[in-house]
């Protein structure tokens, strides 16, 4: 919802490379990173934080959702439908919603889990749960949501996208989504072959940014 999935994948690959460079060059990693083309900037202003502090409710749907996040409204299909409509609209009020993600709002988590129970293959909801995980650890729930989504998904392209996102969203926690999925699907089956294809693509991308 808040991050373009392709750009998110590219950024994660870069961040993984940075982490590896620091680990392998602890004494001179700054010099190493500069050789890779990175420029170091001391940014004292958090633009997102400024936006979030200034964000205001703009319509009745946002008011309804904020009331839910603040515990003034019970979780329901109406809350979920309103959330899906707002977060997929062209006029998404990103700063307002980001505040609740970054706070690790428990009602937001319940809403995301509830939504994935009803729409297990919804890529936007999976992405939102992964974004929530960036601020409050819900690794177990995220893994189960991805496993269920991969089981339910029948479209090869969407399945491949899920596998890639599953790996990228959980690898920083030391979880190997490829290995987990390979235990689920029979070797040689169509989904097993798609998993191998995604693994090959990812390994190729990592090779392209090798130091």
C-alpha cells in the first residue's frame, strides 16, 4: 500500500548488500560504500515524521477508521471494507495511516489479520502486514499469512510475486522462505518449479550488485 512492490524489492536488495559490506569490512566500510557510489548525508529532518504530525482527517471514511484504531469502534466487515477502499484509492492519506503502522497499533494488526482471513491472497494486505512488521514484530503471523496465501493462490504470476515478497519480507529476520516452501510442495510440481524460478531470479539480482 505505502511502497511500490518493485521499488521495495530493489531497496531491500540494496540494504542487504550494505549490511553485508559493513559486516565484511568493519574497519573501512565507509570508504568501501563510497566506492560503491553512496554519498553520506546528515539528514536532521525526518520528512515523514513532519508529514505524519501534520496529517489530518479529510473525510468520513478516515474518521471512521481512526475511531476504530483508537478503540471507539468494533472490528467488522464494514471497517475492513472501508479500510480496503481508502488504502487502494488514488487519494490515499498516507501520513495519517502511517502513524498507526509506526505506533504498532494493535487494532490495526487485528484488522490486517481479519482481512487476510477473508482475503488470504490479497497482495496489498500481505504488503501491509509486512510493513506493520517493520515496526512491531509479527513474524509468526506474517509467515502463516504468506504460507496460506501461497497455498490458495492459483495464478502463476501472482504466486511468483508472493514467493518473492515472502522471501524479502522475512529474510531480514533470518527466515528462509524458499526452504520453508520447498518443504510444502512436491519437487517437480508446478509451484515447486515456480519457487525455483524465483530463487534463480533473486540470486541473479544479488550477483548483479556483488562488491
